[in-house]
C-alpha cells in the first residue's frame, strides 16, 4: 500500500494526504484584502507544483475580489535560487523588493522559510512591517517565531498531516482504502500582516 503526503503522483494509484494549495492561496488573498491590502505580490517556487497551485489561488482571489493583478509582482524562484538564498545571497530578494514600487504592498510567500528571509531583507532596507510591507506565508513552521517579527502563516496544526497519513496507511493495511484527504488550513495571525 502507498500513501503519499503533500502531493499526488501521476500514474501512481495511491491514496494522498495533501494540502489544498489553491484554496490556501485564495484564503491568504482574502485575509490580506480584509486587512485593507490591495497591492498583492508573491514569491513562489517554479519547480514545485505546490507553488503553481498557490499562485493560481492568489490570482483567482484577486480576480474574484476585483483587486488589481499584475503578474510582474509575482517572482518565481528555483530550488537552486533557494539554495543560494540559504547560503546568504539575498540579491533575489533585494531585486524583488525594489520591484514593489507601490507601497503598502502585501507579499504571499511560498513558505515560512522564504518569508523569514524576505522579512530580514525588508528590515535591512528599513521597510516598516506591516505598514509598508505585509508578509504572509504557508506551513506555520518554527520560522514564524524565529525572527524579530512573527510571521502570519497558514498551517495544519501540529502533527495533523502525519496523523492523517498514518491513519490512512492503517486503513489500507486493514483492507479499507480511504479516499484521498485535503488537510484543512488554519491561519495563525502574527505581526507580519
């Protein structure tokens, strides 16, 4: 029996426990709009289907809420660019922040790791958070409280994904295959937005 976690694989008949990345992107735009933000931007990974779905959700929410949408305000980065960022090269983030000419702006990040580094660069550029730059992200991980500014993030609660995957595997082993599961999002609001 196979249970995949956080991603379904084409041509593999397996039960999947995953996030609704489209809905997550949509929810974050709604949250930012409720806070009064109209200039939405994003940082998403281009070699990960989760980034593509999160972007699609953001785009659809902007259209549905009649917010201005400009694809040039969305930066795509690769796994290699992520590696460079983790090694201390923040040039990508500096260029991105300079493109956000309209302030205040609100940025939706692929995950908390990217949001953490974006906030560090924004602080180095003397941007006021959240007055000039609001930042939200996904995963609700330890990065959300690791810096000097708490990051508003969507997550699933501690151990929720692992618990659901384990329960699905046990059901499969007992001969009762459960349907694939979408994990519900929970928003943890902090100072970054």
